[in-house]
C-alpha cells in the first residue's frame, strides 16, 4: 500500500465533500455566519492534531533527546511555525485559528459560542466531558470526539492520517470562490480577512504543507502494511466525520430558512 492507494480509497468521501449540497445553501450573509460559526471548531481542533504530532514526533520535554524521525520532525516543526505563528493580513503574528476568529468578527459572525466552549474545556480539564456537556449539534460533537480520540489513543501514523488525509485540501479552493462572489454581492461586509485566511491556507497546503505531510506519512509507515492499513481506516473515518459536519451546517441553515 502507498499514498496513491490511500487516495483511491478515500475518493468516494472526497467526492461527497466536493459535491455536498451545503455549498448551494450558502446564499446570504446569515448563511455564511452559520457556516463560520460551525466550521470554526474544525479550525480549532486541527491545531490540536498538529500539536499532538509535534509532541509525538519531536522532543518537547526536557532533558532533550533526538526523536527517531529526523525528516518528519523537521516537517512538523515547519508546519507548526506557519500554523501557530503565521503573518496575518496586517503583518502581525497570529495562529490560523486566531486569524479565523478575527475574520469572523469582521464579517459579523459570532465567536461567543466557540469562546464559551473553549472556556469550558479549560475549566473542566477534560475535552471529552466538555464535548459531551456542550449543546453543539451531535455531528459536531462526533467530529470533535473523533479528533480527540485519535489524539489520545492513536499511534503517530494514525494521528498523521487524520491530519493529512482527514482535512480535505480542495475545500479552501471552493470557499475562496464562494467568498469572492459574496464580496461582490455584499460590498458592505468586509471579507478581506476571511479571503486572506483561505488563500493563505491554499498557498501553504499546495506549496509546502501538503507535500510535507505526504512525506511524513511515508516515513512513519515505511514498508509496514499494518500501518498503511490503519492510515487508510483513519483517513476514511476522518472524512466521514467531516461529511457529518457539513450535514450539520446544512441542517442548521435549512432550519433557519424554514423559520423565516
């Protein structure tokens, strides 16, 4: 098994995401707000996947010892640098999650729910209890629970699978086009930070992070067929959870439309 095999095995889920009916439901600024207010959880838990990889594949404790993955530890540290301390649209150093929050605020989306959820996570010191206690849509809960189960229970190559294949890299391209259309249809709303976030995401994934992540998978799995099989299983599940997230957002938009 290899990267090509994994990509072939997740093609059905990728096509479901790319052709999801959600995209045609985002027609108003309120619809866009609904999308952002749900999608932000995926932006946040992605950072946790990344830090889990850094903890497992580099040395983040003292005394320091060299990890057994020389190529991968370089790749992870490079990705962490960009994702956790990138240049914002106005030249400040921010994580991509912080950029996303600012973009939400600038276009009128609410950040209170995600902020309240993170306060609860910090207070409870148990992510699984925080997820269960929250009033999030069941699909969003399932999405988050899957991510943190992989982080807590998964082997390095399984966490790498959720990080690499579970985050569909074609979606930002699609949303950049949607946002450009919104910018022209709703000139009174400032979407510049949101566009910058998605365009930066595309630039990094295509030119740097995507190839780096594939190299990481190859180094972690090597010739071990069991590891490749586990990567395949996690990748399929991760994309199915993302489809569930999309279903939840669409459901929320449709319900609101029916109430009007």
